[in-house]
């Protein structure tokens, strides 16, 4: 990721993504810490069917939104380059 940012010259975007990943890692570590306090072993927890279905639907919706956002970003990028 960092090399892609260097190649494109846009390091601020990579910094945002990497910052988000660092925050996500902190949150995962917090859940692990809290789980151990309550005696929860996350490797043995089985997701309920309703949660799996909800998560699957949310991921599909998020993917659709991401595709639309990327399409718009590409269009704006092309316009900024004079339609080349």
C-alpha cells in the first residue's frame, strides 16, 4: 500500500487507509482484551444464522456502494485530466 502511494504521488490517501487499519487493529485488540476478561474464546464462538445473513446483506450493499463510488472517482479523475 505504501509503495502504491509513493508511485502515484498521493500519500495522503494511503495515510488515511493505513490510519483506518491501525484503528481497526486497536479495536480488535480491545475486543480480545474484553473477551478474555469475560472468559470468551472468540475462536470457538459460532455466529448465529440471523447475524450471518445480516452481515452478508450488509457486505453486498457495501460492495454496491463502493463500486458506485469508484465509478464516480474514476469519472472525476478522467475529467480532471481533460478526458484523456
